[in-house]
C-alpha cells in the first residue's frame, strides 16, 4: 500500500487587541461584542479565535452573561474557593493585597479558543465570552485576539 503525502499551506494568522478598562474586584465584562467586531473586519472567515488576557490577575471563560450569575454567583463561588481575606504568601512576599486575585485567575485560566464559522464565533444561544478581573484595583486590560484560518 502506497503512502499519500499531503501538503497543507500555512494558514493565515491575524492578531488584534481588545483594550478595556476595569474596576477590578471580580468585575465581569462581556467580550463577545468586541470579538464580533474584530471578526466582521478580519480577513479570516473560518478557523479559530484565541483570546488571551495579558496579566496574572484576570481570566477568560464563557457563560451566560446575566446579572444574577455574573454579579453574584460567580463572585460568591470564587470567594468560597480563594477567599479575599485568607493568608497568601504572595502578599507576604510582595507586600500587596491581591494574592487571591492571582489564585482565582490561575484557576479560571487566561485564555480561550473559539471556533469561527462564517465570521461568527461558535457560541450557544445564551453563551458569551467573559473576562473576570480579580485584581483589587481598576486596571487597563489588554486581551490579545489571534485568528488563524482562511
């Protein structure tokens, strides 16, 4: 039986930024409209979008962006897992107050990959892409969006 060699040309890659100001303290922000705007202007119609929160005190995931869940339930959940007032060696090392923010962001994760079909993110009816800023102060956040595809 013979071998079939396949050659795949390199896929185009585009890199974009989302700049967003946050209040911190587990503020949840919907990034879906910014991603949709990027996709509407991008040269890539089908592939994947990777979103990456630059910094170590914010994370990205998907959820239903509704007030009860994002304003109370998620904050309550993270307070149970990594309480703000617990002892963190990070704070003893750096003499700051955001040890819980680093732990929470590490647990959530800083990146997310979403399939793109016909310039639209493949999301469920009630699913949005969110950033949670766990830091203890307002921040100017940068989210890198990298598109790969055709």
